C-alpha cells in the first residue's frame, strides 16, 4: 500500500470504494461501467457524469483519462476530485450545473491499475511507469502512452526494446489497457459520428498543458490544419493562464510517438490535451508529492476543466470561427 505518510492517496480498492460512494450519493448524475480488463484482470472502468445519466442524450461528450503511467498517482486523485466536484457541486455551482446538464462527461480514472498497485505493493515506491504485461526476453511492461495506433513507432519518440521506460509494445494496441480505452472511444461513434468532442489525459509532472502533435515538431501536419492547431492552442493557453501551467505543443517537451493525444486527434478528430500536473520540477518529490498537496493541486484545475467543458461544444469558437 501507500506509505503511511501518504495514506490519503487512494489505492485501487480505495478508488473504487470512493467512486461507489459518489455514485450512491448522486445516482441521478453519476454511473459507471466496466469497459474491459487490465493484463492482470482488474476492471478498467468509465464513470459517466451527466443529468439523465441513464440516457444517451444528444450532448457533446468529453473524455478524461488518468494514470497511464503507474507512478503518477496524483492523476487518480484528479479523477476523484472531478467526480466529487461535478456530482457534489451540481446543486451549488451554476457553472458545474450547466456543464453536467449540457455535456456527457466520461472519466476513466485508472488506465493502469496493475502498474499502480505494483508501484506501491512493497510499501515503498518503486518508480514504476509501465503496465505489467510480460515481454519476450523476460522484461515486464509496455509504456501505454507509446502504444496508441496513430504513427505508432514512427519517429524516434519511443523504444522498440523491452525493458526501456518508453517501450512501445509489440504492435499498436498490444497492451490490453490501451486497447480497452481505444475500443471504448471507438464505441462512442454513433451513426458514423464520434460523440466525444474533446479530451484531457492527466499525467505528472512538470505543470504543462500540451496539445498535438507529439510525433513531429511541425506546428501543423497530416490532419492538423492551422485552424485545428490554433483552436487547440487558444483553449490550451487560456486553461494554462488559469492553472498556472505552461502551454505548449507536446513535441516542444520532446518528440513522442504512439501517445493517446496524437491518436485522439489524428485518428478520431477529438481535440486532445495532455496535462502534466504538480510539481513543476522535481525538487525532491517529483512523482511522489506528499498527500498534503492533493486538495490544492487537484482543485487548482477546477476552472481550467470548466473552461475546457464550456469550449467542448465548438472548440473553433475560441478562434472566432464556428464549425
Ligand atoms: O512521456 C510522456 O508520456 C509524458 N510525460 S511523463 O513524464 N508523464 O511520462 C509526456 C507526453 C508528452 N507528449 C504528448 N503528450 N504527446
Ligand atoms: Ca502526509
Ligand atoms: Ca445529459
Ligand atoms: Ca450522447
Ligand atoms: Zn505520464
């Protein structure tokens, strides 16, 4: 489990218990479904938040994904914060109410439960990043955020060597956790139209708001026009102005290929962001900030997430163009 000093972090069982508690308290607004299983057989769930949560309404859908990387536990706390806030402040915060009423919000709170549990299993952190799928040769783990099927392995932004921290897997979607979430996204194509308009994938750390592409340092590329890029940047820059993160194209950090955001845009035309949460630089804690910062560093993103939801019906409005 987490070390006693970090007991406020939620392990996998505690996360599920907290989600079930929120569903029980707000069953008119929150539901969950199992969308598949991890390599070791843990449930991967999607939480839905909306008014009339039991119906599939014609509302813009949005997606939040969390915890692709095992040691980035603060991102699970971010998911729990979103569930708690969107459910709990529905009756008291007009902005929250409007977005819960007018959007269908999907939250995948834990994409990598096997890795997350492995990271804390001994009682002291293992700095584990990958999933727990064995590779030929004996090494364990695929980097889920190099295993997505847009320009997979194209550009030197991942490794083909098992054992590497950025091992991309044997083929795109070879990791069950990647495939489960990709299948879920594909399942939201209804009547030939992808219902999900926009997405944020949460990571730690560096305090960044990033947009596609990661595989190339060019601002525009295959399927990413100047308007597409400008709308991503306009919304991204405003979110960053709110949470104090740094906005940039993801390849400004370093070139990556096979990441979720490149796939969401390049393959599904879903506006996609990667948030790197607290801290801004390692300064000792890095991936393991003390549990005392959880409330501050999750609520720090409240306004940015509301902005994101508010823009999700038409991201091009941010650059003065309606679709
Ligand atoms: O390398 C990653 O996957 C992310 N950093 S982390 O420290 N959380 O591992 C950054 C990804 C940036 N690139 C894209 N989002 N495309
Ligand atoms: Ca503590
Ligand atoms: Ca609804
Ligand atoms: Ca719908
Ligand atoms: Zn990460």
